[in-house]
C-alpha cells in the first residue's frame, strides 16, 4: 500500500501551552480523496499546516510520499511543496502587483529545470483551467479587481498548475532531489 500521508502519534503544542493533538494517527492512501471535517477551532488548519510542511514544530512522525518530514532540509521541503502539494488557503493570497495570469504561473517558475515544460505549455494549461473554472476574462487583471469567489478560483488554478508528477514513485523523486540539491 502506498500512502501519500502517514502520521504517527502527532502531538502539537502551541507556544502559549495549548495542546491540540495527542496521539493522532492518520493514513491517506495515494490517489484517494479525503475531506477533513470538523467544527471551527477543532484543528483542521493546524493539521493541514503540518501535512503541507508549513509547520514543523510538533512531536510525532509525519511521512509524505514515503519520506520522513523530519529528514527533509528546507530546500527539500520547498521542492516537495512546489511539486507535490497544492494549497488553496482560506485567505486567497495572491501577489498584488502581478496580474492573475502571472500569479497562476508563479509555481512553474520554481520547478526544477528538468521538470519544467515550456512557458507556452503552462500558459495554455492556465488558460484551459481558467476556462473550466470560469475566470478566463480576468487573466490580465490585477487580483484587487476580482471578486472573492474569482480570487478563490484563481488560487485553485495556481494550486493545480504544476502537474503532480510521480506521486507513485517517491524513491525516484528522492534520488532526483538529492542529485540536484
Ligand atoms: N498559534 C496559535 N496559538 C495558540 N492556539 C492556536 C494557534 N493557532 C490555532 N490555535 C488554536 O488551536 C485550535 C485549532 O485551530 P485551527 O486549526 O485553526 O482550527 P480550524 O481550522 O479547525 O478551525 C483553535 O482552538 C485555535 O484557537
Ligand atoms: Mg481553519
């Protein structure tokens, strides 16, 4: 069985002493769809921050695509976020002085050279996704001129622009990472 996420005995304590998880275990199979549901304040965002490698201040073990999070350095974490994780935040954080199109294309800029396809390829992909989500008309606009829903859809496209490659081959992913870092 391949897991995209495997968490063992997670415990999270905030700086103010508030403890939120203790002994949390979670296994998510590859290529599965999971909804994390809970009342406000129950820890959804906290857990996603751990899974998304945005928060590394916890006890317990977190494995992503077969790799222990604790064994990844900053560059490896950044690479994993860029290539394997798509985040749609509650707040649609878009870069103000870039138009929507360039915001969407930003994650492709940070792809390893060997993985990056042509700018034209991503442009076409962005346009196709924009069409599917009904935001084609706003691609040349600045984020500030969009409605809340349009901003959310743009952040969804940004999260999808890099194809998640090799989800099923973490060993090869890791070798590539080590070589190029
Ligand atoms: N930085 C923090 N310091 C202290 N407590 C926090 C912090 N962030 C979140 N919490 C608390 O942890 C709990 C879970 O928060 P959160 O994960 O944001 O909930 P959810 O996303 O499920 O609404 C809440 O009770 C919240 O007040
Ligand atoms: Mg939340």
